[in-house]
């Protein structure tokens, strides 16, 4: 078992954060029905590559926010230059 304890350099240094910490605690609540769609997990889907389609195009339709093409390449084990042939099953993120 490994434990870590943080201690301020000066006594009372953390007291200034008490109100912010308590405000964060008080802001927690049970999800409202309107908030439920916001917490849906991303899912991996299998899609067949169409003729003429490449990973850059497929990344635009995936729900990847940053570096989508690079993420799809990693997910599908394609090097930076390779493209999947038509008919290949490709893992995408929805």
C-alpha cells in the first residue's frame, strides 16, 4: 500500500481554498433527465470501408475531437501512411 500526503509549506495556506472546495461539494447533484444525454459514453462501431474512402474522411464522421485521423490509425493499427482497402472492417467511434 502506497500513501501520499500533501502538506502546505506554511500553516494555514489551504484555508483560503475552503470556500471553493465547499462550493464544489455543494454543486454535486443527482442527474436531471435533461442532463442524461450529455453523459452517454462513446462506443466503438465496426464499419466497412467504402471504395475510395480513406481514414481522413472516416475521421470526419467519427466523434473524435482532436487528431481524429491519428486516433483512428492507432485504434485500427494502421501506420501513418497506410490506408485500409475497400471492404475492410474499421473500428470507428460514435
